[in-house]
C-alpha cells in the first residue's frame, strides 16, 4: 500500500500539477488543502505520511504551518515549495523542521524523487521503531523466561532444602503464581484419611475464603481435574456456570500426581478473561512436578521414620521380653531355692533325733529323697536367663480382657495365700496399643506384689475404668503400706519394698513394671499410708475404633 501525501497549495494550477500529474500518477494516495487551517484539520484526521507545503500561502503562511506542526511534535517529513528567489524562506523552513524543498517550476520526476527521498526516511524511521519494538518485546520475553527459569530453579532448591511442608507449600504456590502471572491461587492436597481435598496453602484469596485453610474445599472444577487427572484451562463465559467464577474470569488447574494418582492440585486464577497460554500451562506443570517430588519424598521419609520406629520398638520389646523372662527366672530360682533349703535340714534333724526309730527301708528312702533334693538343687542352680527371644509387635489390645484373665489366673494363688482377690472390670472393650504379653506381665507384677506383701487374710481389689481418654487400672491391697517418699526408690530397685514378704510370688518387679508402662506411653503412680495398705494406679492411652480397624 502506497503512502498518503497531503499537498497544501492555494494555486489550483500548481496543486493540480503536484496532486494529479505527479504524485497520483506515481501511485501515491494524495489529498489536498488550500490553506493552513484546513491542512491542520486534515493532518489530525488522516495522519498523512508526508506533507508538501507552499511557503507562500495566504493568511497563515507555510512557515507558520510548519511551526505549528513542530509545536505539536508532529513527526511528519515536510517538503516546502517556493518560487525562484525564495531561498531565504527555504532556509527558514529548514530551521523550522522541513526535510526537503522544491523550486517552482519543477518537473514531475523531480517531485516524485524528492517525495520518495523523504518517504524513505519515514520508512527507515518506522523500521527502526519496529525493530526497537521487537527488540523490546524480545527483551521482555527473555526477562520473563529468565524469571520463570529462576523461579522453577528456586522451587527445585526449596524441595531439597525446606523440611517444613507447610512452608514448602507456600513457596511452591508463590512460584506457581509468579510463572503464570496469576492474581491469586491455592494448593489442594488429598487427605488420606477422609479422601477429601484440603486447602493447605493460599495466596490473595478474600479473607472469608482464606479462613478455610486446612479445611475441605471444593471449587466446582477441581473435582473434575481430580477425576480426569488432566490439566484444565477455562476462561470467559464457559466459566460462569461454576462457583469459582466469582473469583476471576480465567482459571488454570494442574494436578499433582504421585505414581499416576492425583494427590493434589494447583489452582491459578486471573481476574481478567485472559486465557492461559500453553507455555504457562507447561510452566505450571513443571512446578507441580516439583510438588510431586516433595510429596513423594515426604511419603518416603514418613515410611522410613515409621519403619525406624517399628524396628526400635521391636528392639525395645525384645529387650523388655528378655528382662521379663530374666526377672521371672530369678524369682523362680529364689522361690525354689528357698523351698529346697528347708528340706535337707528337716530330714537331717529327723535322722539325728534319738527318739527316731529308723529301719533300713526308711533310711534308704531318706537317702533317695536327699539325692533327689540335691539333683533338683543342681537343676535350680543351672537355671539361666533366656536369650534370643522373638520380638513381639505392637497391636490393639483389649485391656478389659487382660485384666479379667489376670484376676482369674491369680485367684488360686490368692486363695492359697489366704488373700481375697476381688475385681471390678467393665464388659465393654477398652482398647490400647502395645504388646499383649507386656500388659499381662504388668498386671501379673502388680498383682503378685499386692499379694506377696499383704497381711494374713487381707484383700486385693482390682478396678478398671475409663478416665477421659485413658484406661485406668487401680490395684489396692491391705498390706503394711509404703511411705510415698520411698516409692521412686522401690520402682527403680534401689531398695526392696519395706514391710517384709509374707507370701511367695513369681511376678516381675516394680522396676520392670514401670519400664513396661512407660514404653507403652502409660503412667504408673502410687498412694500409700503405713498400716493402711498400698494403692497402685496405671493409666494407658486409649485408641480409637479407626486405629483398631486400621491395625
């Protein structure tokens, strides 16, 4: 398309020569004005590419028109026309900003050559401006790409350096908003227990919605992305049917996947109906890849921690099991030794008594009995602590069942010691987490201790009840009692329980009882007054039905 030329000439002959015979014949689009006033109006309306002005215009002269255009900062190439002898006016016009000149009379070729020369300057200026614009745009795009790469690189570094997941989610969301040039956004994460998506991070949401942080959130579109597992970009009228449209007019949602399973989503919002480009979608998908890595790493760390905790508890349970058996073996050894020590002494005294009449057969039987006692003594002395026991694992345990069975088991032992054993155990299950055998030993140790140090014809009461979120066991005896200030030394085996042992028993000691209670996140405490018996209490944290079913 040829450029537009405005000719300002009052002489009809010169005007016709310039317009019709010269410029239009050369293919230019030409308009004409007869005076400066109409020329100014035409320039503002049509914005021509060049102006040819006669310096000898009536009224407002050509130089005045050039000065007026210069005052308006109009970057128009101006060709002035003057008759011979008007060199001074031409020089003045150049000082005002004219680009070239024609001296009348002039030939058509000369007119076209001068106009083409000034238009070439226009073309060159426009090309420079266009190149400058392209360069500026390229520079802007380059800066944007550098910013995007820097942001993604920063997100990648944060994934490996930030251990606080809440802070990491905030930084990932901040990077996502930056690379997509969004106005607001939020991060949704799947709750493994409820299978609902919760908003774990947000940026620039209204205060009423920001308060929903860490709560279930459904914006109407995210559920579609969660089902499809594909990115979704919506803008304009198509968004109006969803409630998310109240926040903006353009939405981009990208799923966060771990092993092809959607476990989260990044949601970006723009207030204007400007669609997200493919490049912006790819950038957001790169950010979600880092989010996937961080979540996968978190799962691995949790699995490793759980495995380490499990192994640690197995080791502790094995050690506790070994100590339980060692403690029982020591108790068994002491009980048998005490019983056997009385046998040889009684028999030897009977053998030496002058009133005893021993025949051959009784003496042989007595010798055989002594031989058996000595053999049994050697067996007792050979009893050693057991080693290499299997490691029991934690599992849900019904404490009501444990207490009931322990009381039933110790009834015979209590009756043989002239002790009354009573219990109050609920029929409803009270579930705790731990090793069943360890709970058995805790009950056995406490019951054995209560019976062993009780008075003749005394009583032991066992109560089990729920107190808030714990299961509490109370064992009360009617023995001599223990001062409270020595309880810590008793349970730490720094000294035996005072008051003397009245009856035998094979239960584990208070030191090991306390260790097992502590290992199962429980608490052991003690109340007693000398002469009024002892009151032992143990509390274990209850577990929920959901934990019971999970295990």
